[in-house]
C-alpha cells in the first residue's frame, strides 16, 4: 500500500532526528525525499519534537543532526571509531584528529607528518596577531590551562586567507568591507560561544536520561549545577555593568571547569576569581570599542597623514627618506589621544596642529622606539650588551620575517648601519597592541639577521679588526675580499665588505664550498681603479632638491642626476651631499664588485 506523501512527511516529522538519518541512508529515493529543500521543515519539526537545541550559524538541519547523532564515526578521518563532539570547533573528531588538526597561533605546533601542510604552515607563521580574534577557538580535552587556546587548522586557514585578501584593499570601500567582515566574524563566534552551555547541558541529559536511576540523577544534577553556576557568573558580571557581548567573548568562561564543578563559584570563591573575569572582560570591551571605531580612526589617521606629508615636504630628500613611515606613528601617545577622541566629534587638521608644531620631536620619538626595538632583537644573540648595536659592523638586520617572499633580496635582507636601517621601509605590516586588547596596524619591526651577522663577524676577523669595529670605521678602512669560483671557468671577484655580505646572503648555498679571503694589495688596487667609473654608472644616485629619485626603483646614474640638477634646478656646479647623494636604498648597486678571469 502506498501512502500519500503528506502522510509520510507527517509521520517522519514525529520521528527522532537520529531515525531520520537512518531513513535517509536506506535508499536513494528516501534520501532524495528527506533531503529535499521542499521538505526542509521536516528536520526542524523532528528536532523540536525531540527537544534537541537548534543548530548554530552555518549548519543546515541535516548536517546538525549528523554532527549530534553519528556517534560511532569520526567526521574528520571517517573511521568507525567513537568520537565526541567538540563544541568549540563544532566537529565530531577522534582524539588523534583533534591533536593533528589543532594549532596554536601565530606559530603552529602542528605535526609536520604530511607534506601538504607545509605551505599552509608558512601562511600561519606570518599571521597578524589580531586575526586570532576572528577564528573560532577552543581547547582539546587534554588541556587544563584556561589560557591554552587552540584553533582548528582549516578554520585558521579560511579566516587568514580571507584576512589577507580583504586587508589588501586600502581604499574607503575596501576598508569598509574589511570592517564589515570583522564585525560579522565576531558576531558568529559570539553566538556560537553563547550556545555552548546549552549544548553541554543537552548532552548530559542525553547521556543520563533517567531521573530514577541514582547514577543518572546525580550526573544530571552535576550538569545542571554547572549550567546554573555558569549563568549566575554571567548574571553577576552583567549586574556589575559589563555588556553581554563582552562577557560572552571571554575565554576565561569556557569551560571554566575549575569554577563550575561545585557551588563554590556562587559563594566566597566568586570574590577571589572576580578580578580575573573583570580584567579580561574590560580588555574585551576595549577591543570591541576599538573595532567599532575602526573606520572613524582610519579617517582621522588619513588627516594626520596629510599633516605629516606637509612636514616631509619641508625637508631635503636626503633627510626626508630617513623619516619613519606614517604607520610608525600609530602608537605615538600624542597621535593616539586625538585618534581616540569621541567618535561624534569631527577631527580636522586643526586638531593635529599641536603635533605639527613639534613634528621633529615626534620623529625623534619614533626613531628612539626603533632603536629600542633593534636593541631588543639583537641582544639575545652572541651575548650582545651594547646599547647601540646598529653602530656595529657585526650586527646585521633585516626587514623580512622568516618565510616572507623575496627572502634572498640582499637590499632588504642585509641592513648594516643606522642609515640603511632608517631609509629602508618595513616589509609589510603587523598588528600590535596599543594596550591589551587594543589592536593597531603598525609597521613591522626589523629582525636580527643571524646568518649575515655571523658572516660579518668572520669578515671583520679576516680583516684583522676588533669585533667592536663600527660600520663607519669599517667603511673608512675599506678592506676588500676576494671570492674565487672554480666550478667552471675561473673567475675572481673582489668585493667591498658590504658587497661581500650581500653576496654571501644570496649565495649561501655555495658559501661552504667557496670561502672569501682577504684581497691582495694588487687585487684591491685593481678593484678601486675599476670603481671610479663603475660606481658613477650605478643606478644608486639621487637628487637632494626633489624626491624624484628617492625610491630604489627610481634612483639613477650619477650623470643622469647631474643633468637633472642642471636642467630642473639650475645647479651647474653641484656638490655632494648638498645637491646630490648616494641613495642608501640602492647601496648594493653602488657597491660594484670587480670581476677578473
């Protein structure tokens, strides 16, 4: 006997979602019927009839039912194995898959057991710290530290990929889209976190359904007490004046087993743990307010950028290109005070006039901050205790992080001396914390180039100079180093010490086979004679009357720059460095090596 479709659907709507899953796997016809979009309410009605909590955002009803009731299958490796639902990651995964697919950021603790992970690992190693605020987080079962936060690798990759794409667009429409994405991601995470206690309580009631059996009754009571304690903690925080959206994002609340195992959280224990909760929630509030004001802050910073550009236009190019880039001021206290003015108050150039009046002091402050960061990154190496490592020839810095693209570009990776460091721009940007939970997009700090610093120490030793020799002193001594290549036709190359460092950096794979030696006097004389004209033809020269040649790609030869001075500025008897100078961004083009067969 064939029943009418509406009768069948009515019968199915009274079944448990677990039964619907079984029916859907019975035959293709039943599967097509049960999963049809026209009968989408079937799953919802069955779920509500069974008292099952609703799905979080992004889950269809059938997918939600499969997550909850496919208890004998890991939905990651699909092995028939007992696997529990991780409510933070919303995945049913076995212990092995959970350990394999969870990472800590920004540096993953991922097992490198399979090669396809490597490109994704490199992506996560460069992640901005702020992006972690938009990735679903949790803890695996073996984690007991409330601060031991983990991320599921696929979630991390998806969010980081979206972040990297959206952050490229700096025009107003792109910034607005990026901000909307951030707000949406936070909303999703907040809603899912708010549902976790409900899911956990429902799970307890499923495991211990009987109210008559003592064991079931006791376990249900424990679960209910945890749930009530959790709600009481949130209520008390609300009564203290904290907003719900900040409370629900606190990582200290989930799952907080050390608080929810007993009634202690509702008694004297509350006064002990309250400062920790309120401190964390206060920082979350700062993050939320900063995020809400992000577009307004960006508009205000654009006004400051105009003020800074006006100041730069008053400087000669040789001084201008040593000034910090605009993002370096994002954490300056005077700038921050104006940026964080009430968002209902329009900010104009007049608000930044007090800063404009003391811009040189602001620039000096940014340079001092750069010096502190250089000291911080250099001191852990070789037992450095000098207060000014940028002065030492043996201290080499880089604007790259490990795994950044273009790592072997010596012009960016081998920076020696204050002039080279200040004239080079940071590779990319990074989110830093102005205050706890207050992210700002600022210039990425320079890193210490360990391998090139080792090379520099060896070159200093070859030149029979002390290890504390400065960059200026080594330039004045001007030792020359020879490199003999015998793999094919014999070629002798004579380098300055700077050029030798760059050569070793780019040709590190050959550095163990061919070692530099100190050049002979005859080789040194030949190299210097060659340089007289070769350096003039190097595209490393700039005009000091206009910024036309300041970018590394725009620098030109000395004859071209001198002709420009005569034609554009009427300078027919130019002097160096008053009228023209060597562009430090092209230093390695200027340090021309000498070749001899």
